[in-house]
C-alpha cells in the first residue's frame, strides 16, 4: 500500500450545480478544515486519512456538508446504507421506538426484536432458521469462530482446524484478525492460533485460477493434506467476495468446497458482512454460488443504519453455545431500523432497480476498457464492482492514480471508497436512481480522461 495523503489545503475547484451534485468552488471548506484539525487532536491518525468531507446530512444517494456542497455517494457508508440514506421506513420505525420510549433492553425479549426476526428469517433460506443478534460484524465473526470450535470439540472425530483464505477480511478483533488472510495485520499477534490455516485465494489473474475450479479446490486440499489431517477440519470461513476489488471465487470452486464439507462433516461459513442484504442482487452474496451455508455472518447492511450484526444458522449449530448474550445485541432501536431496512430492500422494485443498474455498470465498464489502457479488469455483481487501475503499459496496479481519481471525483461531487489497493470500489445504495448512477459514472469517466490525458 503506497503512502498517500489527500490534499487538506483549501483550493479552488470548478463550481458545479446539478440536481445531484453541488460544489461551491472551494475544497475543502474552512469548516471542514476546522473539524478535521479538531479530530486530529482527539482521534487516531486514520480518522483523517479518508477524503476531506465532513458529513452534515445524508439523504437517499447523497451526502451533504454544512457549507451547501452535495455529493453522489458511491460508498453506501461502507455498505451499511444499502437501502439508501435516511430511508423513510427506517426513520419511521426508529421514531416509534423513541416515542415509547424504549432505548435499551439488554438481551431481554421485545416485540420489535420478534417482528424483525420474523421478517428476516422468512426471507432467508429455510435451513437458516435461527439467529443470534449482536452489535458489530467482528463480534459476529468471533461468535461464529466460537461455535466452530465447540462443534469441533463435540464431533466424534475431534476437529480443531479452521480454514480461511489469503486476502480475505473478517474483522478487527483478535480471532477475526487471525482468520483474516491479510498477513500484515498479524504482526501484533504474539500467540497466533496454530490451528487457523489459510489457503491461497483463486484470484482471476493467476494462471491456476483459469483452470477448472473443481480441480483447483482439490489442488488446494492437497496442500493442506501435506501438513494436516483433513478429517480434523472443523470449519471453512469464506468471505463471499473480497471487498477491495469485488473479487468472487469461481463458482465450481465453492461447489466443490461444499461437497467436501458434506463428506467431512465440516462447517461451511460465509461472511456476508459486506456481501449481504441485496448488495449482489440476492439477499446474500453466497447464493450466487448455488450452495447451502451452515452459518452466515451478517453486519453492516443488516440494519441500514445502526449497529447490529447477527449469526444465522441451523438451530443445531446456533444452540451449541446457549450461554451467550451481547449487551447491545437485539437493541430495540437497532431492530426497529433493521425491520424498516428489510421492508424496503425486499420490495420487487428494488430488485428490478439492481438489475437495471448492473446493466449500466457493465456497459460503462466495457466502454472504459476500450477508452483507457489502464483499465484492464473489472469485477463484481449487482451493486458492488471493482475497477482495477493499472500503471501504463504494465500489469502492476496503480494505487496512487486510483487515489487521485477518487480525490478528483470528490472535487467534482462524487464520494468514493479509497481502497489504497489500486482499485475503484463502486458500491452506491442499491436504491440509487439509474440517472443518478449514470451521472456519477460520468464523473469518474471525466476524471480518468483528465488524468490519463485522453
């Protein structure tokens, strides 16, 4: 990852005023600089490493600051606001709980929790018939790891191995970091769990990934077999796609993994923290592989706004650890938001919108590949896409230029996720209007023309 800092000095940029974008002419604003300088005193350095925009309001597919600037949001607030910012159903449900008032209830029963779970479990595949509600995605990952370990300890053949993949990401807490395959994040861990093992991720640009996915999975199993007893694999943790580039596994690779789990009595666990809640056009991203999940880890988009996460699964797995509660799990205000979120996302018009927008993305990417030598690869489904930016006449990703594109797009009224990996990660709310999506993509195209001198 290259050392890169966004320009925090105020500068003049072109004034913009459309229905969807407003830029007054000075970026960042004086108020933004003031807030950032204060945050710099109080928070860790990473708090000001993103684009210099101080959010004041967010509505539908737009972010607004205090100074009257307005951006099209291509982040969905990092995939929390899949249904769009300030969804009316979410706000209505939150207000009802506030008016009671019912601001906390620990893990005790509430009507709103019951209503949310009714809605959620009626939408999920039939085998996912129980849920554990928690407060953060990484907490849900920890819970799934604990279940995996208990499951392995109680199996006829004791199972203690948990398998992940290189490059996958599962959270910020200790076990979540260990199961993640981002090895630079492991440097601080003194007693790494020797029973957590990583397989190579089948990136599409690797020669071996262009072979049959079934054979590739068997090849990966052979790597494991040299060091480990495969019968002792308790669980596989799969991030349904790698977030930084919307990179999916080959479908037949995952199907072969499912077959192995069935034969070996190993759990197949999908991390849906980014992929879930219609981001890919389906309720869960793993459904694109056509397989069954034993456990599903949910976060981010489950609530549409507030801190909520969950582990979903068959009761025989969820009930393995019955002595488990979470202080804010099933928080009444969060459940109210999550119910409104599901009510919006499950509408037919939303799935129709995702289909329309996916076609817009695909057509635009085909155009960019012809226009720009630096755009050789795009990945994604539904409303999550990665545009890979390469150095000129090279197969090396250009992290610096990808960040510059994000910065320039911000100056023109589009707000982006900055991966620091050489990709544009595009994930607007799934409810974004096609005309707004097109306008945002026009801005990225304009930026690339200017940067690539076309």
